[in-house]
C-alpha cells in the first residue's frame, strides 16, 4: 500500500524520496500512528513533505488515494453549477427534526448516492432532503443539517460532516499562487542572518557543559551576547495608479517584512523613483525625503527591495519632466541606476502576471536594467528573489 501511495505522491509532483519513505515505515514500525487514518496523515506529511509549499499537493494526493476525494472534485468542477449552492435559505431545525434525519450509510454509500444525484438533478434546489442544494436536510450541499453529509461549498453551521468539501487548509502555500502574510514570512525568513552583539546575557549551554567537564565537575557558567537579526533591508513601495489592484498583496508583504527584519526602512514612490520619496502617503507632497539623502545614509550592506508593476508611460522612465506628478529634472532611469550603483544587492518584486511584462516597454527595460532580478510576487518568485539577495 505504501509503495502505491508513494507513487501517487510522485505523480502529484510532491518531491518525496526513498529515504523519506523508509523513515515513514520506521515510524510506523514504532507505532507512532496506529489504527487512525488522521494520525497516519499527520505522520506521513511529517516524514514525506520537507517544504510546506507542497502541503496542498500532498493533501490532494492523500485525499485521492485514501478517500476518493478527487472523484468529488471532478463532480464539482464538471457537473455542479455554482449557482445551485448559493446561500439563499437558512433554516433553524428543532431537536425533533434533527432526530428524524437518518444516516446515509457511510462515505462509500454517500459517494455512490452523490454520483446518482448528479446524473439525475436538473436544476438548483433549496430546502429539501434529497437533492444537492442549500438549507435543507439533504446530505449534499451546505447551510442545512445532516449528521453524515458531504458539505459542498458554503460555511459550516452544525460542525458535523463525514467529509468536508471546501478550500484545503494549505492551498495558498502551493508554489504557483500569490502569497499571504504567513507564507511571505516563511520565505523572508530565509534571508535572515544572525550576529551576536551587546553584553554577554545569554547562556552558552554547550560551552558551559564543556568548561564544567574540563573543570573537574565544578560548574563554570559561560555567557555569550544575544543573537540579533543582522540583515538590513531598504523597501521601496510603488503606490497609486496601476498599483491600486495590488494594494492587498503589498500590505501583506509590508506586514511580513516588518515582523521579520529588525533593520527595515521603507519608502514610497509613484511609478518610478525620482529625486524624492516619502514615508507617509498622507503627506506625500508636503513631507518628502531627498533620494540623495538615502544614498548617503544607508550603508552598502543594505539589501534593496522594490515592489511595483514597473508599468508606466515611457516618458516617466526616460524623459526629463516626464513624471505625472511633478517636474523632474532628471529621468527616472538615471535615479534607478544610482541606486544600483550604490547598493550591490537590489531586486524587484512585480505583483502583475509575468506573461504581461513583455507588453510593457518600461517593465522590460527595468527588468533588463536590474540584470533580470525582477520576480513575480508568488511563493516561487519570492524564494528566487530572496535567494538572489542572500548570495
């Protein structure tokens, strides 16, 4: 069975190895999971999946192999119109009504019955006891009540179902999707480097043990300075205009970066960086910081991250007085080059889809000017960008 499961995971593009399979077998021999499919799921994921971005693929492969959930997924995608499951009817059931609802005979029977319902049902239904719909006692649908049903869409009300069909817990961790704050933190963590500084206030356990042993058992406590996050980051965020659709993604990145880096400085710009930037969007015209001041303030050990779609009028990037907000004496491309000349490690995260980059002349130019260090705001793109900063 485990060999077939292992093959299923490989087919689902989960990078499992023979060594990890042997680890799982050894854990099962030690009875770390016994007579419980839920325990086996957790143990198998622990042994076989080494990067949480593959959790979603593992969940799909596990469900397909052990529960037949892929079959439900295919039914959902092909045969169930979304409008049938809209939440239009909410009912409250008495204890007597709930007591009258009978079990449908387990998961196998439910799957068989679901397939039959899909073949027979001709339209949307609400409030019934048989068809796929909302608000009733049918075992298929949502917003009703059945002690052994399959919830399809919607939100849980009774918290009872033999299986739940909804978004998987780790779906946003797959490596091709846009990021949430949590998995941005996981990716940014790869950039962090630590250094010891300050007073010796932290116990060095290994050195204390070694020193005590050398001292014939007389306790010899050794202290070391605390470890601090030594990475320094300059974050430049494009705001307004074509960046409006990506406000949420930028907020998530900003929130994650602030929590992960002790030394983080952030500034805003619009479309392209010029001779001034700002810290507060409410005072973007009255309270600005000269860009030359930044060039002379922050050391060369800072890592620089730009976030923006890099899409603008060519005049804004290449021409004097081309900015849409003010009269800039020098083109934006000149200021961008000064930043590249000042800091060695500079990358750009672009929240727009990479296939659209080729349709923007300014995006293509900035991509080339940065030495192709422009990455999409996905888990894979973030990993690649942080990897470039870490070299």
